[in-house]
């Protein structure tokens, strides 16, 4: 699962192709936060999309399933891993935390507007609301307020600290924190990693890369770690 925008999608597509070249069954999903979808469904429907993908992989013969996500996809992978048993989760430069100070500062007024629209019975009427990305600031998305809140409520699914703490204890995590990531993400790297349940195979990996380049920079380590997890099972 990729982050927002075209560059992250290309990076994750490259990682998916690399994993396929190593013999893995891979599904590369375009999730609701992509630039083409603009949160067209809420978190619950997105979770069902991932359920369908996992079932498809198992139907094709996958005995063990890993969920890999980049940026916002990394947080969603962690959220999903707290609710479904998996062989492992790979969170690549997780970002887009709805509870971060930057997100609350930039989107607080928009979140309150969305709540008002829902309270007024207009929760399913698509309207222009704001999204925020550290690399380009705020920008408009056309989205139903009820779906918007499922993604941007600070206490909801994309609260990264909650997602970390709620990971199923038996599920190992490869947490990838590139050395040249956005300053805000570097500053919380250790506290986020430390919030994960203690698990012998859970690992923090810090490739020499920026945020967008992390999927490519970490691909060899991802393959090595997946092999280590599968050997230990």
C-alpha cells in the first residue's frame, strides 16, 4: 500500500515488482487515500478491501501473509495488523498521523466543519474539505464528511500511537525509518517504535534515504526480514 501522490505510488510499485521477482505472491493495492480516489470510502470499507486482498492471496496458495505499507499506508498496515492475524507487518516511513500536532493545527477547523456537517445530516454529501501532507501543505479533496472523519479524527484509525500500541503481540513488525525522513517523523521514530509490543522479530531499520525513496532503499532488508520471520515459524 502506497502513500499519497504519484511518486510514492511509483516507489511502491517498484518494491512490489522486486518482491515478485523474488518469488512472492504480491498484490499492490490502490487504497482510498490515493490521489485518484480522494478518500472515496471510509476506514471500514478500506479494511474490507484489504480483507479481500488477503483472502485472494490465500486462495492463490499463500500460507503466510505480510502487509506492507508506505507513509499513510504504513500507519494503515499497523492499524490492520492490530485487528487481523498476519505473518508480519512492514511499515515503511509511516506518516500522516491524524493525531500529530501538525495535522491537528492544519486540519482542526476542517475536522470541526466535517463534524458539523455530519451532525446536520449532511455526512454523506460530498464537499470540499482539506487534506494535509508535510511536503506540500494543505490542499482540497472532495469527500463525504463521514468518510473524512473516519480518516482524520485524531482519536480514530490513523492515530499512529494507538495503532502501534494495539498491534497484535504475536505479529512481528519491520519498522522502517529512513535517516533523511521528514523532521517531524524522525523526531517521533523512537517513541513510536518503542510503543510496539515486545516481539523478538520486531525490528527498527534505518536505511540511508529520504521519505519517498524508502521503499526502494529498504527492499533488500524487507526480503531478508520476511525470510527470517518465515524461518522462525
